[in-house]
């Protein structure tokens, strides 16, 4: 098959090292996310996103309140997606909604005792999968360089707006 010059340029761009390397990053992150989510669902009965909610609720400063809106922003979910997630977590007995003392229109989210218990098991399962697939495959120096580089990329992305 003979390609036109635009097709050849597109093929070169698609096969560029930058596109390939970024694709590898996304593919690896997606596969790791799938491994974590699968382990959490099998062992703890929750999704990775539910664990992320529990982390935000349990790993906060004393007296700090967390609203559904804050969770939506932190998790980059829509407001309706967060509502459905919190509904499922509330039905499972992991969290409860309480009215904000300062604004009746705001729903705060708190972990329950069951949520704390599930969190401990889920945190252990999460750590095990991360150790197996994110830490162990790399030499210690490589892991240190990778995490430093990811931190640098994250800071650059947070500093740039728009």
C-alpha cells in the first residue's frame, strides 16, 4: 500500500518516541490501576475509587471536614458521579452524610467504624499490589529516579493553568 505524504507524516508522528513513551506510561498506569482495583474488589469488596474516598476521609487533619464537593474535586469526578459513589458507599455502611454546621446546603461525608475497618484491609491490599508491580520490578535507584521524575511532572502540571 502506498501512503500519501500526509499519511506518512501521520505515521511518523504516531510512531515518534514521545508518543510511544507517553503511551507506555499511560498503559502501565492503567494496568497497575486495574490490578489494584481487582485486588480491592476481590479482597475487600470495594473499588479503588472507594479507597481513595476513604483515604481522604481518614487521612485528614483533626477537625477538618470533607464535603461531597471537595471529594468531587479531589477525585476529578462530576458532582453526580460523586453523589452516586457516596450513595453506594453509604449503602455499604462505609460512610455517612451529615449536614454542615455552617451551611445546611453542604453535605459533609464521614467514615463509619465499618469504613475504618475496611480501609485498613484495603490499604494493606493496595500496598501489596504497589510493592509487587511498582516497586519490586525496579532497582532501588531506578525507583527513586522514577518517583522523583513523576513528582517533577506533577508540579509542572499543577503550576501551569489552562
